[in-house]
């Protein structure tokens, strides 16, 4: 079972994605008649708009990826996942605005907070299982949502209005340095994805899959499953926090809606659309989700959410393995099919 | 036979389910390096007794000692590392993972790099070698890349056995390894168990309903009945035991050993 194929061939898909996404702003620039140099100087307006859409998708994809690691790979369904994202977003906002902390200090603080939160969620892991974990995580996140929304916190979080006017360091300003922001977000997404792929193929990752399939059996094989779940929780929380931090830096304001159940469900939907447990499905799903939402809203205004809702229900019912999952299964059948066909054509020797 | 050390000892082991004493004051000693069979009618408490030995259930009272060490309260995931493995009467595998992956996970647990999360599992050579060896040994080589759920019942039983062989424990607790298997497949599996036991000087505790098998492979037999130990002895002693004959074997088994 040795696999000696190189890094390039093993990760061809994501590397092509990376290259295409890097070129995309410049190609779009050609459509609107902007030279690459103008794009480089953040001048083309259509390409800037597309970069913005891209950044939003990359952030969603990072968030969905972190959800897939917990849910799709390890089998932990957290309904409090939005909290990992929201804590990072609010912390970034507050640290920059109210505390006026230096940027790298903020990054460090946010990542530390992500680990602490993961450990907090992990406290209940050895004791609860399945749906109980889902409900406990929902409870934890609801407490956070209530705190963010409370009027006592208005000076810090902006309560129900949200946190406005976060001063973003000039070198990654989403207005004047949008291309740079776009490349950073894209690179973080691709790097995280590559890391996740390796993780899932590692001994630790295989045990996580075993936990998803049959946790009791994994324990009896000799694995202290709690430790594995805590490790996954920390990795997932760090990823969601990275997404939350990017969100706070990119958006002009941080709305409390990113802390509620709806946002966790967005993550779940993206993973379902893309394919549970496939990792790449998180990226594909984020594109499908954001672009569908964008198009429908464009043509139908606010009533679009009804239609998007209906589309997702139908999608999940009829394409239960998601986009990537379905493609993989088809490959399984078409490959031997092609071989059989070739076998018929090729002369036997 | 040479004098053997006691490797597992239970003292007044008792387990109640509500008012039912599924295991009732069982004190037995299991000698290292022997094949010790536990027999008894359905509902006698054999599986419950196994669950107490393997840590899957906590006893209502009484203790289990392994090499003189009290096992009570030890977490389940420690057991295989102490040298005790068990298999299940009702097949307990990872149905959606391949046969190879099922066995590999069982063998990987004994490695010390389970937290290297940038390492490629396929490059853990010792683990891969062990996996291939065990897959071959239980006769599933040709099905190694199939998901475990598509295997026939008999092959799933072989996989179940493979998952306890892979980590190579000192003590193997086998709960009806041949349960539900086609009769012609039974001897093959029993021979494999005997080979493993004898070549590795292993201790095997075997629950088995097939009397011909039990009588021919066991060094010692414990007969359970309604949670209690009814009799204990060599196959010949058990076959000659009048109480066992009436209570359990009565007519079912031809006692000409
Ligand atoms: N979890 C449980 N809760 C309640 N009662 C149980 C439980 N497990 C077993 N029992 C009961 O305890 C008794 C002993 O069951 P056990 O499964 O240990 O018997 P066994 O000797 O393994 O039988 P078999 O030969 O059918 O496998 C039975 O009466 C059974 O109904
Ligand atoms: Mg039983």
C-alpha cells in the first residue's frame, strides 16, 4: 500500500484551484479593460468586486472546513460552532478598536482564545455523546450570543447593532490593499486544506475516522478517544478563529448574527452541499452557497431566502452525498467502466 | 502438565442487572499459557463475565486481578496496552472502513506515533506489515480493500478475530468466535486460534457452544449456570461430572471423549 506519488500529483486539484484563483482578478481585469498593472494597484472596479466576493467565499470555506473536520471526519456535531468564529471576530474587533493593540498581538490573542474555547468545549467531551454534545455546544454558544447582544456590552460589542468601525492596519486594508487581502485569505485557505488532508491521512486522523464510525470499538482497540477529540477540537477551533479574524478585518462591521445558530447551520449546509467528510466539499460548497445566494438575491431581493431554503432541502434530499461525494462515487463506477471498454477495444496479446 | 502461573484471577465477582444476578460470586483462576474454555447454557452469564474481565462493565462487587494487579476501574482503552484483548460475540467492527483499515487500526494502537499528525499512515511500515500479515492469516487477503460491511457473516467473524490478533495481546478473551459461522468454516478458525495460542504461549479464554470443539481444544473448562460456577476441570473431568451432565450437557452431547 505504499504511495510514492509526489506532492504535486497528490494535490493536483487544490493546486490548480490556487493558480486559477490567483490569476482570476487579472483575467477579470482584462474583461473590464484594466491592465494587470492596474489590478496590481487595486484599481479595477469589477475585479475588486470579484476579489471581495472571493474573500467572502474563502472565509466561508475556512469555516466550513473546520466544521467538516469536527462533523464529517470525527463525527462530532456541534451546534455551537459559530461561537469559535464569532469569538475570534469580536475579539479582533475589540482588541483593535477598544484596546488599540498591535496587530500581531491581536493575532496571538485570538489564537490563544481559540485554544481556550476548544478546551472549554472539550470539558464535556468525555461525559456526553451524540445528540447531548450537540445540545451542550448549542447551550454554550447561546450564552455567548446573549452576552454579545446584551445592552450592558454596548460599548464593547455594539450589542444588537454590531461592532462598527474596526480600524484595520493599512497593509491589509480591504479597501486600499484588497488584492493583498485576497491573496492572504486564499493562501490561508489552501494551506489549511493541505494541512487537513495530511491530518486525515495521518495516524491521528485515521483514529478520528474510527471514532466517527464506532467510538466504543476505537476505545477497545486501545485509543483514549477523548484526547483525539480534544486535538480535533483545537485544530477546528483555530481554523474557525482564523476565518473569524479575517471576517472582522474584511467587513466594515461585525454583526451579532455570526454568533447565532443560523451561522452554524450555514456551515453545516455548506458541508452538506459539498459532501460531508470530503474536505474539498467545504470549498466547493462555499462557492455554491455564496454564488447561489448572491444570484438569487440579485434577482429576487429578500424573498430569495425562501427559495434558497427550498433549494437546499431538495438538494440534501436528492444529492445526499453532496457534490464532491457524488462525483467520487461516480468515479468509482466510471473508472472500471472505462477500463472494461478499453479492454474490449484493445487487442489481446 | 507443568505448573503454570495464574494470569487472571477473579474474586467473588458479581454483577447484578436489577434483581438478576447475571454473574454471581465467581472466583476462578486462569493459568497463563493455557486455553481455558467457559461453557454454559444461553443466559448463563458468560458474556457478562467477559465484560467484567475486559472492563466493559463494572462489577457490582468483587474484583479482577491480572498478574496480581487489580483491574477494577481501569479504563477500557488501557486493557490492550496491559496485554488483554477481546473479541465480541456480536460482530463489532468499523463497517464503512475497509478490511485493511479495520485491522490496521487495531495494530496501529500499539505504535507510539499516534499523535504524529503530519505523518502518512501508509508509511508506517511496521504497522502496514503487521496488518498485511494478519489479513493474510485470517484469510481475507482477497477482500482486503472491501468495506467491512459487504463481507459475509463468516468473513466478518474472521475480521473480528483479526482485530484481536493484530495487537498481539498476551491474553485473548474470545466470546464465541465462531458464532453463526457455517459449520464447515469452524475447524479452520479453531485451528488458527490453537496455532496462535500454542506458538505464542498465549492465554486464551474461549466461550464456545460447540462441545466437540471445547472438549478437544481446552486445557481446562469452567461450566457456568445461572451466573454461578457449576464445575471446573479438565475436559475428561467435566465429561465425567454427573452434575454437569444433568444440568447442562444432559443428552445434548455424546460424552465419549
Ligand atoms: N445489559 C444488560 N441488562 C440487563 N440484563 C442483561 C444485560 N446483559 C445481559 N443481561 C442478562 O444477563 C443474563 C446473562 O447474559 P449473558 O449475555 O452474560 O449470557 P451468555 O452466557 O453470554 O449467553 P449466550 O450463550 O446466549 O451468549 C441474561 O439473563 C441476560 O438477559
Ligand atoms: Mg454470550
